[in-house]
């Protein structure tokens, strides 16, 4: 299993694909590692070397609890891993919802020399929105006080469309379902949430110089256009893309095919 001592902790990572510019792809409170790479946008690994990671405290990555959690800390982890792998330039950042998108913002701010492009989806750039803050805080409270199963049920209800949830709740809920990485890992989840609620970079977004695509998922009740439009507005030259029928998570075969085309078309446009 590929691990490296990165930023004073053991970090697990995987690289999928053998050619092309590197892509660092990150999601929310989970990982695409350990078989989860099958959920990467179709076709991406055919043309790029795609790096996926276990954040501190989940999967095979450990953590140093004496270090305060922050999106900047997770960004430094990613930057140092990319340097360790020799990917020091022309890195494309794809943040597919939540924390991973916020980490991408900080990497792009800190290391413009490293970043070739950035795609952000389901993200935020500050925590002035009380509706968003209370969404995140109630998820922490439920996980802490009612347990992981209750947390999983609530976050699935918030993250998928009612139609998808009704048709697929049996496979969504349970130890093999989404957010399984947090099962028994409340301490890591608590640190993720603390970092997320301290992410405030609106004033720094103007420093991002790479081509940036900001995706607005109109059925996302947690991190929808109310938050993502602000990101687009504050990054010079950023392009926006509206997805009217997508919730917090892209789900279902048809949506995944359409979204893979969005990702691959964006990468082709940057290359051109």
C-alpha cells in the first residue's frame, strides 16, 4: 500500500492512470481510495495520472491530534504529497464537493506555480451563511450524540435527490454505504468539521490565476448556488456551469455519464 511520511504524518495515496498531466481529485468527508476509484469520472484516468488520497485520520492515513485542524493543514498535506510524487507543475485540481473543493482553493492560492487549473463543486469560501453553518453543525451533533448510523441517514437525505434516495436507500444506508470511512472515526470527522467551519478565503480568491470552473448544483440544499456563485464571482475570469438537476452528490448512471463529459470537456478546454 503506497504511503509516505508527509507533513509529520503517514499519508495514504493512490495514483491511477499512467500518462498525461497529474490531477489531484478530492471529495468531501471520505476517500476515493480502497476501491472507490471506480467512482472517478469515466475517462479521466485514460488521459491523466489521477492522485487520490486518504485525509488525515481516515482510511490508512494517521493523524497528529496535537496539530489544530484547518483546510490549510489538509492543503499542505496535498501540496507536499504532490511534491513527493514529483508533480510540481501543471497539476489540475478537481474538488468534487465539500472539503476537497475548499482544499483546492487553498492550494491554488498558495501554489500558483503548481496549479494548472481548478474545478470546484459543492463548496464555499466563507462561513457567513448561517443556514450552511447550522447544516454542518447539526451533522456533527448527530454523529456525536446519536451515532454514525443516524449521521449517515441524515447526510444521505440531505445529499441525494428524494427520487434517488427513495429508489436506492437500501444500498445507501449501512456499513458499505457512503460516508463509511467515518464509521468509528468521530474524532476525524469532528476535526474535518472544525476545519470546514473555519474556512474563510473569500478575500484571497482574487489571487487565484489558473483557469477555474465553478459548478453550481441547483438541487444541492447544503452547498448550492447560494454559496458557489460567490466563489465564481470572486475568482478572476472564473467560468460557471449550472447543473439544474444535480444535488450535493452526482448519483445514478445517467447523471454520472453527463458529469464525466463535463469534467473531460473542461480538461480538454484547459489543454487547448
